[in-house]
């Protein structure tokens, strides 16, 4: 490996010793078990989407986000990606902050 290649390598995150918390590089997704210490709010997004012809399916998605708009965009992306539904066929009824 040449010197040019080693300078572009990303640094590794090393966990602190003696019980300290590592906060750098943690995800903000609900499936992540890391506790960010209240750094971001937890939102519940509820609504419906057109699953089949004239069949509206209801949903509730929860996520960590900085704002209600960011939680709404995440829910639109999640429903659209998982169910192959265009955003025009997704209706958001409510975005509310919830306790973790």
C-alpha cells in the first residue's frame, strides 16, 4: 500500500475505555439500540396509502427525527420504498411527537 492510499483511509471509531459513552457515528433510526440521550425527538406518523385498487391501508410509522417535516419525509420514503407506492397515493393524517 502506498502512502497516498493510507492517507485517504477513514479513521476507525474506537470505544472509550472505563465505561465512557461513544456518541460519534451512532444512527438515529428506531431499530438502532444506541441511546442518544434525548438528542432528537421521537415522532409517530399515521395515515393511509392506496395498496390496491380502492383499498386504502392504514399505517403508523415511528422514527427519530429533528423535525415533524423530516419524520413526514421519512415515512413517505419508507412506504413508497417498501410498497412501491407513489407519494401522490400516500395520505399523511397526523405527525405527532411521542415519548420514547
